[in-house]
């Protein structure tokens, strides 16, 4: 876990398909490692919105950018 943290902490991370089941879980896992910026891409605006609300509640200090 320390090696993963070293790779993600403070870095910009892009997750494509972040609104889906696997992508959203990946976003949750990445957010736990305090990235510098978490950028989430998905074609579904409603899935992005729901994920953004959840991430904001769970990881309020992680900067996020949503793109549909």
C-alpha cells in the first residue's frame, strides 16, 4: 500500500469510465491516497454527478474535476 500511495499521493490522476461500477470504485480507492487532482471522465452525466456527491462527502479535501 505504501508503494501505491507513493505513486498517487499529490499526483494528477485521470479515470476514464469513472461513472461505471469498476471506474467509480477505482475513483474511491484513488481518492483514499490523496491525489493532487482526481479527474473523472464518463459519458453519463448523472453517474458523474452521483459519484461527485459521494466523493465530496467522503473525501472533501481531494480536488476533483468532472467531465462528461
